[in-house]
C-alpha cells in the first residue's frame, strides 16, 4: 500500500500508535511515581490534521483555558511535545506532586516551576523511550510553561501554509484519585512526517524479522 | 565517614525531591545545592565537595558539560548525571565521563544505590 506525503497507511498508523503507547506508558509510570497515585491512559490517537482541528480536539474534551508544559525535539524528525491540563486542575496536580503537607500559598508559589519540572520528567521519559525504540537520538529543549486555549498552545495563528497540517498524536492521562485529567500531545510538521515514515518502516521491518 | 554532597539542578522542585530523599538515606551527611554550573564550579572550587549529582537539562551549561569540567579537575570524585532523558546516547556519554546515571523521577532506592557506591569508592580511595 502506497501513500502520499501527509497520509499514513494503516500499518504506519498502527506502528506509530504502538510506539507512542510504549513512550507514554513510561511517562505515565514517571507521573505515577511523582504523584504517588495510579495514572490511567487512553489508547493513543494518531491523525494528520490541521493545527486548528488539533486545538479543537483538545478543547472539546475539556474547558478551553489550558496550561501546558512544552518541549521541542529535534533530530531525524522534529516537533513539539506537550503535557496539557485544564488551568483549573493545575494546582491540584502540583499539590499531588509536592505533597499535601504544603500550604496553598506554597503550592501557588511553586506552581509554574513544579509544572515545568514535571513536564520535563514526563515528556523526556516519553521522547527518550521513543528515540531508544527507534534507535535514533533526539535533542530535547528546556521545558516552558504556556497558558491559553488550544489555538495558543498549538500556535494556530503562526502556522504557515506548509506548517498547517501536522501529525497529531495524543493520549488522555488521568490521575484517578485526584480527578486530574490531561493529555500528552506530540505535534510534527509535514517534512518531519516524511522522515518519520522511513524510520517507522525500519521499525516495522525489525519487528517482522 | 561523613560526606559532603553537591546537587546541581535549576529546578527547585527537583532539589526538594533530592533533599527529601537524601535526609532519609544519609541524615548525617551534608547536602549543598547549586542552581547552575557557574555556582556549582564556585562551590567545588572551595574544595569541600566529595560527591556531585548533576541534572542534565539546565539552561546555559548542561549537565554533561558540567560533569566533563568537574571530571577534569576531580578525576576520582564520584559523580552522577540525573535525568529523565534516558536516551542511550545520554547514558553512554555519562559513562564515558565515569559518571553514574540516576533516573528521574528520583526514587530513594535510586539515590541510595548511587550514594552507597560513592561511599565505597571514597573509602577505597582513602585506604
């Protein structure tokens, strides 16, 4: 089965979902250790969509005011990884991480910095596992915290014609006991998708050997 | 044998996690914190550090670069890179510097393993 740039065949989509699943499972284990609670994951969704559609997908599943930790990655393919939560749940997540013994003032003081480090640990776990699985090396940037709606997070307004359609990979992440519900999202632009397809085929060939 | 341990991490949360585990594992040892490479090298220059734990992902000089500089000046010091970036290449580069790799999120077991190995090395070197 052949496909043009920007389209994924069934097997490519399946392999990407499996690779993402392994990466995110590692990330979920890390988050679980940090909050001391069980973390549940959904089945990963892999789609090629516009940035606007990606933004809508994230917003439709929750309130539009979001907070995200993002890290860029670069290597044989590049893009951005985001850990996203509704702003209303951010303090609860931070409280779960720093421990209930801290006052609300302490939690508010630590919010931005604790989220950045949490994102750093979780997104690195996910990206490093994917890189190791694909036998490639990626450079991963420092984390930054952004607040806004889905369009802000996914830079909808800055997208040029070529950058508009992205490979969008997302997974629901739920900290069950805390009622905290977020997403891990990976966004890759089209030139990256072409490179990624080649690497995914190497991976599929290795698995089939 | 009491040791002075230096932890270098730009994240306050990460330093809190190290300090909390450290106090449980080695309540009689001393922990010094630095938030970046420059501060870390200053503290190391004062000559009171026995063991260093360095975060990888820091603004400016990253953890591997800092470890390389520490290694130049302290060829025998037990050192570790601490990171969630467990890519094979990063772990291999830490090993090349004769540094341990301690995974984030940091667990008591992970830190205990490194500190025990480090204490053993220091005792052997002193004997």
